[in-house]
C-alpha cells in the first residue's frame, strides 16, 4: 500500500495524522536519534524531513541514519532537488503555489522528475501555500516569494481551489518554521469547507491545545518541528491531542 494511502487511513482511524518535521542540519545532529526514537514510541504517523538551507555536506548520511532507525514512513519535504535520495519512502512533489517565482512553481520539479523517476520514489502531489505568520521566513527569502496575507481568506481559498483543480492530493498551509502566529483557524476552516483537499497545517504550532484547535478547524495532518526540537516530552501530548478519535 502506498505511503499516501496509509496516511489517509490515519484520518479515518484516529481523526487526524501527526507528522513531525526534522530539519537534518548539523545543529540537530545530537537530537535526531532521540526525536526519531520518540516518534517510534508515540504513534507519530510520518516524519517529514526538509529544510531550506544545509550548512554542511552530511545531509544524505543523516537521512540514511533517520531511515535506518525509523519504524514509520520518512517523507522528503523538499527545499530543493539536491535533497532527493534513495532513502526516502516518498516525497511531497510540491509546487510553491502561493508565489510567482517560476523556478519554485515548476523549474525545480522539472529538474527533479527524471531523478525521482530513476529512484522509483513515491510522489505525493502537494500544493504548498506560504501564509503570513507574522515574521519573515527562510522560505520567503530563499524562494523570493511573498506569503499570502492571513487576513484574506478569499485569496487563500482561490489558491486552494486552483490546487484542487490541478489534481493536488494534499494542500500544505504553511506559516513557516518557528512562525510567530500559526495559520489562523478561521482560514483553515474556510479552506476545509470550500475544498475537498486534505489539509496539512504547520508552522508555529507550540502546544497540543493549538494542534487540537487546528484539527477541529479541518486539518487532516498537523506538522510540528520547532516545539519538539525544544521539548521532546511534548511528542506524547501532541500525539494524544491530534489523534482525538
Ligand atoms: C515548517 O510547518 C513546519 O515547514 C513546522 O514548523 O518548526 O514551527 O513547527 P515549526
């Protein structure tokens, strides 16, 4: 069964899926094993691995290590084509649809496609919308794109519908790693009501209570990175909040 089908089963069986994000940069080296082991033990549904900037040359070795110790699917959440490798179970095949930079709308994807095909990696078509989270993000800087204003649900819904009509399987509503504000719950519920897409929501989610509100608003998957890096003990509580069924 595909990674995506398994993920979709979480929505039926547990209410929503809990995904942790690991930034495989050297600053996390000591923590990576602990995070993956805790994910194995606390019913995390998938591990996203990604980041906009890598500060050394050991990225691929870290992914090999993560895959080796993980009992759950390891999915590439790509910052660029240089992050594709054979260790992943699947990858989000994403387009940065909130932006108007052709390189991140289609350019990187065209460069990546033959390599992904050669590896035989499962691809999950994903529309990616960067939404203003109150502080500048690395994605914004690296991609040279502006986030969508969080107080304009009409603009966000239009992008979401375009993603749906283009056949995306997931829509990632992203406030940016470490964002001051999460994607507002009213935006999540409006997008959820107006589209049939499975919503992945991440960026700035700090507490299990926030995560539950986001699930109640209509998110199918919640992604947590920074909060877990700071306090591993939170994994258990996030897991029970997100798996509300
Ligand atoms: C970033 O949505 C993810 O792409 C996770 O964000 O690090 O703020 O949890 P945080």
